[in-house]
C-alpha cells in the first residue's frame, strides 16, 4: 500500500495506550490486526500514554503523548503547575509535528468522546483536540474508529470533544447512544456508522465445558467513583459500590462458590485488596491478566461473570459466558441489550447485594439459553465489524479499497 507519492502509507495510532487499561490496549490490538491483514505494507507508529509498553508488546515505534510526564498526577506545587502549563504549549508543536509525518491517524475505540469517569478537560480531551486540529491543518486524515461518546456536563470538556469530533475526517461509534450523544452536542452524524466494539474483532478462546455442579464465578471489579459530574460525591459512591460488591462476593463464598476477581486497569488493585481483606477465604482468588486475551480466557473458564468495567463485560460476552453487568453508564446497558442480556443489568451506583444475588441466580437458571443467544450475537458482531473495516479502508485508503475484503477473508 503506497501513498500518492509512491511511498508506503504512514499510519499513526493515538490514545491512552500502554497505560495499564486493558480495554484501550485491546482496541489497539484489533486495529493493528486489521492493518496487518488488509494493509500489510503500511508503516505504523503510535503517540500514546505508555510508549515503552506499546513498543514492547506490539513491536511498533511509539512516542509519549505528553511532553510533561506528570500530566495525569494532581499538581499542587508551583513547579508542577508550571510544568503542566508549559507542557500544554509544548504539546501543540509536538502533536502537530507528529501528525504531519502521517497520511492517516487512527484513534482506536476507547471512550474518547465521553466523561463517564472523572476527567479533566485539559488532559486527554485537550490532547485529542490538538490531534484532530493538527490533522485538519496538515491534511492527515484523522479517524475516530468505533469510539464511545456520552453527554458531558462540563462546558470546557464538552467544547473540546465537540470540536475534536467535527475536525475528524472519519467517525464511527461502538453503540447508538454514542452517536446520539454527539448529535445532541451539535455534530453532524448523518454519515457516521455504528458498529460493535472493536474488541469483538479479537479472537475468542474455546468456550468452557458446562458443568453439572455450580462452578467458578468471575467478579470483575473497578475503582468506581462515579462520573465526571459526581466529584463531590465520589467517595460516597465508591464506598457504596465497594460495600455492595463485597457483600455479594461474601454471599457467593458462603454458598461454596469459588470466586475469581478480575480487573481491567492498574488502578483497580486497591478494590481487589479491600475485598480480599474483607472476605478471608481460599475460595476467593485473583486473576493475573495482562491483555484482553487473558481476560477472555478467565471468563471462558467461568460458569458466570458479574462485572463492572466495560471491557470486562465485552470479554465475557465475547467468550459466550452468561454475564451480569454492574452498569455505571449507558454504554454498559447498550452493550448488554445488543448482546441479548438487557435484563441482567444492576446499577453500580446503588449495589444492593440481595437484589444482585437474585439477578445472579436468575442468570444461572437461564444459562443454557443465554449461551445460545451469545453465540448468535457474536456471529452477528463479527459480520458487522468486517463491514466496519471495509468502510474504514474505503474512507482512509481509497487506492487499495478493492483489495481489502479479500485480505480480511484470507487473514487467519
């Protein structure tokens, strides 16, 4: 694949990648798989949060997204505040220089157009705006591929997100509520498509064999403190979430069920530690996972999954395991409905262990039927994602679009 000048097309990937969030890295892995199958001659590198991890894991050159290394730490001292302020100015030129070196820049999945978790406008939203503005000015095509979006209360964050979306050359979303949210923010979404989350393009592990006796339950936990609009109540929300989840795990153990705790980001470790301390039992163990593939293997081996993080849910659903969502945002509800499990959602803000246990038991009673439903929905998701990648090639690599469908069919 070559550019108009006869050189290999230069593709950049951008995001909080390699920073400890397995969902973000899974989206990157899916896009790299697409590029290697359909556009193997493309020269790929990254501008990301954890460049060393991205290079080590995926074998592509990577550059740190922010000049100031303490970007996501709270700045209290004058030196740190000055460093952050200087970093904002330096990043204007660093980002523009990086974008200019590319023909195409892809933002792979992730909730880059939402603030369902605490978020400062001058952190990632500002970085995304610089990327999209640089693409528009330099002629590089910036694509927001399979991204998540949600209504945003903070005015500065909303403005940065809206303009980032408007300046992008291509947009697609991982669910219909994301597209609706961007339309409500004033973005013309008439040509924007909705496809399943990019993680559904990753290979699934073999499904676990059904057992006649109740087996392991995977419980995916999260350092949940509410949304960006809940900062004043963050600790209260976290305490209620942790107390309710702990009570649920304790009830499973009292029933003799082995429980496997899952995370999806390095920041979840204190939640795991708190549950282990409160429920002192050999039946409770912790999964060591370094990728979405590891998470899928864990969920495939379980009878049932109860999880909070969005990509914990995706891994369980992709593995075909009956799943109950501790839902913290509309994206979780939309995902569960899309996969035929819309009835099995429980609010993460108001975890009621007794009611959750009742939903869990209903989920297990309907396990066989739900596994069949998940098999059908996963097949449908795979077909949708092939259309996503075909559309992406047509939009970003028009000179090679005719070879794309064949390349995907031939890819292992």
